[in-house]
C-alpha cells in the first residue's frame, strides 16, 4: 500500500494443546528460528520469541496488509507441521486453538523483549495460566473462563 506508514507492535501468546509440556529444550531454539522464518516470509518482523515447554510468546511488528489471525494461523500450521515432519515427538504435536494478542508502544519494547527473553525464569514464580489471566486483566479484555483455554491441570 503506497503512502501507508504504520508502527504496530503485538505480543502474540499461544500454547501447546492442553498445555502439555512438549516443547523440548533440545529443539526449541530451532523451533523459534523456524517460526521467525515464517514471520519473515510474511514480510513481518520478530523482535523477540520465547516461552517454556507449554507455550510461546512472540513480539512482532506487523504491517496493515496482514491480519493477526492470518499470521498466527500460518505460524501454528507451519510450525506444527515442521515438528511433526521432523518427528521431534513420539505423538502428534498440536497447538491449542486460539491465541492472545496484546499491543504495545515503541517505548515499551525493551521491557516486553526482556519479559519474553526471561520466560523460563518468570515461570518459576508464576504459572502460564496466572500469567495469561494477568495479561487479559491488564489489557482489560473481557473473557469467559470456559473458553479461555483448555486448561489441563
């Protein structure tokens, strides 16, 4: 789109189906690189990617010619296909349906990047469920617990 100038930063958060601890530390960096390749292939930019064995956070800047839903759909579909084709698990890998998307100003990027890069440390004190609900409340997003995620305790 000619003469269109934007600066849109979004933190995307999604989890492994049933929040299973399936993202292995041996191949998670390769997964993150693969996801960065998907995002870059869509002409968007990754600023940070991190998570734990059951979920991922991705900070991206997006252009107005792509929807967040389309980008997340492509990330999930292609990354799960990559995990399954490379037989990184004994069972089939699936991402949970749905995602969270939270917008930030440029002045907040360093804090968000630090937060994403320190997910392993952060989750020694707080569960993903606690973290996710906290994000929903911080951004004043109305939600229904029964549809939030399939929390397998």
